[in-house]
C-alpha cells in the first residue's frame, strides 16, 4: 500500500494545479477539463486528515513521480523565498482608471456617495434667533430674545431642466405661524439662455429684496426697504423670465415678470404698542399690484479681474393700488443698485453696495408723487472667521405719509461654520414718531442641511 | 423712466455691436484652475478654457458672481471638481440658462466620477462634525494617482461634445498618463525614505497625496473641518505631536498661517507651506511643476 506524506501530497496537488492552470485556461488546448467550482466533488480530493506517511518502494515509478514533484516544490519554494527577499513592489504607478458606465445622457450620477442613491430632496433648516435691546419703543420686542424666523427648505431637481424650491417660514409674532416664504418652480434652458420661475417669489427688485434674512450681512432690514416695500419686503406671485444676453465680456441679465402682489400674505398682527403702531405699519410698504403688476430688471456685471466685480442694476415694478384718500392709482417702484465686490485673499472679501428706491404714485391731483429711500452698506471679511460692516440708510415714507427716517449701523460677525454665525449690530436711528433710538441686536444664525438660493 | 429707457436701449445696442462671433473651438469653463489646465492638456488647440476660481482661493469659500454666469452661458462644456467641494457651481449653472451644461447634459463633466473616495463619512452627519463632505474627501487633485481618472472624465466629455476630434483627445490623454507615469516614479523615489511617516495637516486636504506616497495623517490644525482652531485644541495637538515625534505640519498657502505656526512653536514641528494648486505660485504652471514643488518641500521637511 502506498503511503503518502501529507505535506508531499498537498505540494503535489498544488504543483499539479500550477502546471495544469495554463492548459486549463484554454479548453481548446486539450488540457484537463476545468474544475467546476459549483461541484466540489469534482475537485481534486485533499484528505483533511490523511494517513501517516511511509517511504515508498525504491524504483517504483510512483516514487519517481513523487521525487519529481518534490523537486518542483523545492524550486517553487526557492522562488517564493527569493521574491520575499526583494523589497515590496509599489502598486502600479498610475492605475488604469476604472471604466464608469455613463448614463444614456452621457453623464453618470455620483458614484462616490455616502451610502448610495436616495430619492430624498435636499432638506434644510435655517434658524434665526435674535435678542434685542433699545432705549425706545421703536425697537419691537426689546429686552427679549426669540426666533425671528425658522426657515425650512425643500429643494430638488424634478426633471432634467426643472427644479422646485420651497421655503417654509415659521415666525412668531403673537403666535407661531407657518407660511410659505417662497415657493417656485424653475425651468432652465426653456429657450437658449432663458430660464423661467413661477410661484411665490421675493420680487426681483434690486439686489436686496430677493435675499432671505440669513443671507444679509447685517441683522436689521434697511429702513427704505421697510418703508417703501413693506415690513417683510415685497413678495409676489407670478412668473418671471430671465434672459442671459449673449455677451462675452460682461454679464447682462434681463428679467421680465408678471405678478400679483402677495405681500399681504404676511399678515400684520397687532403689536405690543397698540392700535397706533398697527395703523402706522399698514400704511407703509408698497400697495400697488394687488390685481396685477409687471416687473423688469436689467442686471449688468463686469468682472474687473478674477477677484473683483462691479455690478449695476435697474429695476421697475409697477401696478395699480389703493392710495389712502385718493382711490386706486398707478404706482411703481424704481430702483438702481450698485455693488462692488473684491476678494483680496482666500477668505477675505470687501463688499460695498448702494441701493436707491423711488416710490412713485401717479395721478395725485394731476401730479406724480415720488418718495425716495436708499442705503449704503460696506462689509469686510478679513479672515475665514470674522467680518465687520457698516450701513447708512435713509428713507421718506410713501405718499401720503410725510416724514423720513435716517439711521446707521455697525456690525460684527463671527462665522463659526459655513452655516452658523454669531452677529452683533449696533444701530442708531431717528424717526418722526420716536425720535432718536439706540438699539443693539445679537443674532445667532444656524443652519443644517444643503441649502441654496438663486444667484443674486 | 426716460433715463431707464435710454439706458436699456443703449445697452441693447451695445450688445448688438459687442456680441462675439461664434468660434470653432470647444468653449470649456471649469470650476477651478487645476481643471482648466487639465482641459487644456486634453483638449489642446481644439478648446478654449476658462476657470472660475483660482488656485489662490479656498475652493470651499468661492462666492459665485454674475460675471461667472456670463462665462457659463456660452460654454459648450463645464468641468467641476465635484464631491460637493464646488457646490457653489450649481447656482451659476442654473443662472446661466444654458441647457448644454446642466447635470445630465453632454456638456456636463464631474471630474470626480470614478475617484476612489477616501474619508467618506459614516453614520449620522450634521454640522457639529464641521464642514464635512458627504461624498468623501474632495481634495483628490493632490493625489497624482487620481489625475488619470479626472483626465479620463474630461476626455470623455470632450469626445461627447466634439466627436470629430476624439482621436486627438485620446492621444493627449495617453500622453498625459505616460508622462505622469514617468514623473510618478521620480516622485516616489524622492519620497521613498518618507514612507510610513506621519504628518499634521491644517485641513483634511492632503490625504490623497499622503496615501499615494505611503504616508499618513496624524492630526489636523483645525479641530474639525472648517472650524477655527481653539487654544485647547492647539495645545492638545502639540502635546501629542511631541509625544509621538511628529515633526512636520503641512498647510496650503491660502490657509491662515498663524494657527499652524502656533502648533509648530509648541510642538517643535516645522511648518511646510504648499501651493494650493496649479498657478498658485510662481513656477507651478502645470500639474507636474506643481507636484514637483509639493514633493520637493515635503521631502526636504521630513
């Protein structure tokens, strides 16, 4: 009986496999049939606990075969030892990139996601907590800290050229109320370089009105915006098309919108200060366009260098509205805005903006009444984490209210993360009702989740 | 009102006079300067390239501007870094109203497609973990082994929008990879003695470079990505560095220097300033020159 040393047997099997492999790889070469991995019984049997080995008879052809196999194993062992002595070869210098499978549109979706695909839209929350202090009743809610606003956004692409943006806003006046701050569909590339937005939109008047409060570089709204557009700015329901003109050396965008003024959706609640304040606030703002309005805006921008930009905008928004004591009249807001931006360093930014609004009421005893307002803002971010700024603002009240406000603010901002910041604003203002007012505001802005707004 | 009308009419007349004639070259706009070089290298004379953010800027903090929309509105192909590094790019593409370059169109290239992402965050993600990127570390351009992947994506994009020059793009891609292979051997030889060493980096931006050359990160000057270093974190990091014998802090030129210097002075480690990308400093005119500088400075410091 032939006794086989288990080590020898194992080596023989391995060696046989090595020798057979090239032939097995080519079924047409007449080698042994490839092992069917699905049929373990077809593989070469390797005893798990083989019998003890004993020397085989000398001159036996099987012995010769074993000796040959031993020699082969020794040669292989020596080659392995030689290879192990050499320093480890680095991986291929430049690996061949894996071949991705593009989608039929020619571009794959991200393959490097954390956990794979999802159907969830982008959901984000922005919190705006403000504490106020002041020496007159011109500062509403003074001595208190409360959520000015909690913005919840849902945003997603719903078709290759169609996306929606929905911004819900929870605000506390007397009670918490949830409303839609903005909500619109955007169709891109309807015609070459033309996009359309439809829904409830912060009216594209100037640079400032379309912005949400968390995008501002200060805490308080400029008095001209409050007086001439409304306490929350001007929102409208309608559709606006933006055409990017085919210019090469500068940007030129032309908006044209058809609207229904929707600002009254921000209901004015009776404040702590009583009936007088309510009447005062309701009289401010723009009341034109309640049954239809139009807007147009020309936005020009020139990159002065890779890090400097100059922008100029012209806006007109017009429609009929009620004027207290005069009935329904044609009203308009005309605006001019100028912005200079410079990015002298990786994180530093200088921003200077000036915006002027003219509130126009026609047909008042055959005359047109203009009321003007505007502000000048500068902000300098000198590092990744700090920014300081100042603002001067002035406004007249819309016809038929007389009087004006003037004020100035100093602002200091600490950026904690990309979406979280702490901001301090000192403001001095003078108005006909309260006279001189000093106020301090402290704001904590925080955010979570992917959040985006159209470029302004 | 008359003034507004006058300005509008005048402006439209200016446009009519100043509009550029159509050019035969493929108009490529990239989100950063590195990709612009890559597009030019693959595209050769068949493309014109522009970039929106220079290498001296932190790619996280680029603020989109209207003039960039003008560049995108006429582009045939856009190339972005992807992996949420240039998330600001989306608002520009949307504003441009150019259907050739939106996600899914032939003229849209995400250069990160196929990159084997490192440091992909796991579990619940929220801002308390700093400014993290859900698709993994997006600073793949510092890793030379990723260059062919990004180059292939650019090449494929160019072939989609300009199939008649497909052979030229294939040739340029092959030449780029061959040259990179030669340079990679040279860089590996220069850093061979540093394999296995650990360094501190300012931000989580050098993991691909360190991995390619067999080194590792010990820690970061930032307590969490994007957050300002605190005195406590600096002291703690410096103490651990001294304990473990970490001798080098790597930072990009655009990052605040003082925090890296503070860690360096407390730990005794040297601060090595690296260019932020192609064109970020004199001599870093292409990827090979840029990486030559990076490799030389790291090799000298370690």
